[in-house]
C-alpha cells in the first residue's frame, strides 16, 4: 500500500491550469507531431556504445499524465493550499530537454519564491525519466488559503512540461 501513495503530492493535471495542456504520457496522440529528438553523436547508437531509447512508458510521469505549454505562451498551474500553517519544502517535478531552455517561476500569493532556467543539459531525447527533474525549494512559509502558482515559459522545442508539485514539512 505504499507505492503510489504520496502525501503532499499534487498532480499538475489536477491543478487549475491556464494555457497548459494536459497530455497522456507516452507517444503523442495521432496527428500530433512530437518535437524532433535530439540527434545523438555519430558514434552513438546500437552496437556503437550508445543506447536505443525504449518506448516511453506512462510510469515515467506520476499519474501517467503531464502538462505542457505551447511555444510562445506563458502558462500557469495553480492551487489553494489547505494544510496546516508552517514551514515547508516545495518540490516541483518538471522535464528538462537540451532542445531549449524553458523558464519557471513559483509564487506563493503575490510573493515570488523561486525562479530557474531548465538548462541542465541532460542526455535526454524526449519527455521521459531521463529528462524528469526535481527543483527543491526549502523554507517556504504556508498558511491555509495561500495560492501556489507555477509559471512555465517554454523555449525552442522545450515545452515547460510539469509533472507535479509536492509540499513536504521542512526537516528540522
């Protein structure tokens, strides 16, 4: 009964979304063109020391879904916090591909609490476990009724994709 039960986890697709599109994880739906994969070096590939990526399983995203933001847009995923007042760590699970540098901002009510660029240069080729990344934001004061918002700003073929927000008590 422990697997799949994560207290304090809020799926991005269940949040109030502005601009973000919910998409099932895995291959794109028929008629939708996926972003071009990052081309491996000529020396990579089967039989040459490289890897052939496996099909994208839905387990690579919590709940089997993610949210993505269209190019040229600013998207927001938000929720009202309804837990106990206190100090918390926010974990934002997002995806970082080397085909763009999306930007993210996290707000609690009107206060900007963190911002970053998704520029880790991971050896990822698509939205899967190889590009899944966690941003840890400790020391956040929350009170019941606070609004938590994550803004995504896509860049290039990177879609500022989000998986979930996790709210955990700060460790003492």
